[in-house]
C-alpha cells in the first residue's frame, strides 16, 4: 500500500510544512463556526413561546407520584 497517494496524507504533510497557513485556516474556520452559532442562537430566541393552557385538562395540572 502506497500512502503517498492518500489525499489526507498529502493534506497533512502540506499543513505540517506551512503551519502559518494552517493556523490562518483554523482561525477562519473558528470564526465561521462562531458566526453560524450566533445566527442559530438568534433564530432559536426568535421562536415565540407557546401560550399556556387556559382551559381543558391537558397542560393545566402537574401529576406526580412518589
């Protein structure tokens, strides 16, 4: 088996030869993920809370057993 033809090995060796480019790419990836997390959090916060039940049996009482 020749590991030189493996794309992952080639990417790892090129990243090891130029650590500055790899660090810049990791910083860019981290910023992109942080941005996506912020957008997802704002979308979740924008969802309105469901109203509480005012009539009927479902959602008005809490039944617990010890």
